C-alpha cells in the first residue's frame, strides 16, 4: 500500500520561520518607506504621484505574498500563521519607526499634523493593514495550492498589482477618485479582496 504526504505537511509553521518571515518583511518595509519618503522630497506633481503609486503597488504585493511565501499555507491554521507573520512585519517596522525614523525627521510635518501632533494614529492602521494583506495573500496562496504544489508567488503578486492598476485607472479616469497614491492604495486593497474569489474560480477550470 502506498501513501502520500498530506498537503498540510508542506506548510512551514515553526517559530523560526514565522519570526524570520516577520523580520524579513519588516526590513523590506523599512527600506521601502525610507525610499518613498526620500524620493518624494525631490519630486512633485504627476511624477510624484506616479512614483508613489508604483511604490504602493510593489509594496502591497510584497506585503501580501512574502508571508505566504514563507509559510506556504494550505490550511486554515496555515493562513492564520501567515496573517501573524504579516503582523510581526508591521511590528518590526513600528519599532524602527519609533526608535529611528521619526527621531531623524524622515517624515514631513503634515504626517504628524494628520494625527494632531502624534504619529500613533497610523501605527495601529499599519498593523491592521499588514495583517489584512498577509491574510488575503494566505487565502490566495492556499487556494492556488489546491491545484498545484508549486505555487508561483511572483505571478500572484503581478496579478494583484495588475488588477490594482486597472481599478486605479478606472477610479481616476471616471473622476470617482483623484489621481493620488492614496487611491492606488485603495485600489490595491480592493484588488486583494477580489483576487481571493478569482483564485478559487481559476482552480475550477
């Protein structure tokens, strides 16, 4: 009698993988935010919006699928560990942000003005956003893993970013939303949600 390994055995849920995945995502986030802030100081207008939007799309794709690539979720528990990895990445960034980035005045005064002089307004939002994206990435990955054990996370990231570009273009072209990097972030969030049922439908073909 032959036996086959359970697909759930392919998941990587050990503490080392989760911590390493979270720290890696946090470091990528720190680098991306520093580049975003520094380059935005030297450009303006449409060029600034295009650059910031591209950074948002690339960063969103990484935040969505780097945790999934680390955990390789196949089950509900695996998806949960993937979301935790995304949250840990946000915590790593938050520590660096509080200890280093804010003290060196990386951000403009407008950043603090939004929160009435405090940066704590965006840190919980960052935690929730990172966890949400990693959760969506885990759902998409697990759905694709039902059809193949060799999931191409790069292709999944490109799909999410490509769909976000289409949504962003529609919102800006129709005047429903302004041509702004924040709208690109909104478009990526919508894309992340849409990609979950799309991945499930593709598996039925």
